[in-house]
C-alpha cells in the first residue's frame, strides 16, 4: 500500500447527546470529545465521523456547526 492509498485512523472517545429527530429520518446531536485538544486539529464544518462501539460502527456523522 502506498502512502497515497493509506488512511489515517484516529480513535477518540466521544459523548453523543441526541437533541432532535429531523423530518428526513436523521438525528441532530451534540458531540463532545473527552480530550478536545486531540480532536481540535481535525474539526471543521463538514468534517465526517464514524462513531463506533468497539469494532461495531453505530453511525456516521457530519459536523454542521462548531461551538466555541
């Protein structure tokens, strides 16, 4: 595998607070990081996340707005 094909995987612990169910079937949620300084360099509007419990993917998420 070349470096061009490799994907950097970074696992961070998160807290998810569901705040609303949207009419299109998606959920709106607040996502907090247990160690925010590790997440900060990768956070931006449009950033995509895979949220898992152990090896099982629970959901996918997209950052729509960043707080402070």
